């Protein structure tokens, strides 16, 4: 358990990461009693140290493989919230399988289940409750996320970036999302549930058409029209004031009663 008082982190203590994660591939198998998370990380050395540090909190580690070879308990060490792999080379493929329990996640950080829905809260250090990962803002990666869940219970499966595929196979809803732009883990998001959606479109300053979607619970559908109008005005303001054009094909807002924060910063 974490101490009641958080540890103060001083700028003078900062050390640059020794490895960057070039690609992050995540697979979530959502089940009522537990969720299995499989990650495949393409890592590259960026510092002199050959030790990789991964953060993890309240995780059940199922398997760890390096370049296709399973690792034993002797190949790594876990201390507090950090899993360390030493003596690595310049480039590796690291795969991590963990089991988590979103319905029992009373911290409401990472992935949690409430009111029949799955939501995430990863800002600022919640991603470490999902899988072992360098959960720090100076490690940025391209994320691809696959979500597998019961098709009847979870007709809506969302994550960051653009939708790649959305299928139902043998009663399982399978959705894949890809964000081509690098981001830190605290911007990761996942939502699964039975939601309603209102759509609109926004044409960017370069002429690209962006799909706008607001997902809500059924009782809140009548509140979404004004929200979409406010979103379009905000996107136009970003372009006019800061010259910032939206860089994805879709922009989504999820507004649900059971979210634990007023809002959370995400990408997509």
C-alpha cells in the first residue's frame, strides 16, 4: 500500500530514462471477475545504463518474455513499485502479461469497473495499475490497443487514436484502436460499456473533416447537442489563436455519471 503522504519529487533528482518505448501494443480481455492485460513493448536504449525500470502497482504478473524467451524470477527483480531488468542491449521486444481486478479497484486509478462500465484514470500515475510500464511523462510511445469484451454487455469499446477495426466474433466484441502520435502513458484511455452517442463533424483549417462523437448514458442524451456545439467552437478557437489543427480523424468525449474525476486529459 502507498503511504498516506505522497513522496516529494525534486527536480534535482531527475534522471533521464535509459530506454524509450517505440511502440506499445496492448490487449485487454475484459471479464466480470478479472481482466488480463498483455503488452508488447518495442524498446530502445537511449542512455548509458542498461537497466530498464518498469512501474507496477497491485498487479498479478503472469508472464514476462524478452525477445520471445520467457524470463524466470531470477532474471528480474521487483522492489516496491518497480520491476527492473538489467544487462539489456540496445533494442528488445518485451512482452508482459498481467491480471488485474477492475471491479475491486477502489482506488479508481488505472482501469476500474463501476456501474457496469469500465473506465480509466491514468493521470498522473495510474497506468502502473494496468501493467508494468515506464509510467513517466518523458517516455512517449505509439499506442495500439485491442479490447475484447462480451458483445451484449459492452457494445461500445473505446480507446485512444483512430478506430482500426470493430467486429463481433463468437459473442465477443473486439475493437482495435491506433494512435499514430507518440504520447506518455498517463494519456491512455479505455472505456467499455453500453452508451449512446451523438455525432457531428468539424472541418479543420486545412479542409480535413473530423468526426466528433459524444458518448453518454441514455438519460443524458438530451444534453449532448450543446456540448457538441461548444466542442466545435473550441476547436476553431485553437486554430485561430494557437494555429493548432486537430491531428486525428475522430474526436471523442465520454461523459458518464460514475467517473471519479471532474475530467481527465486524454488523447483522442
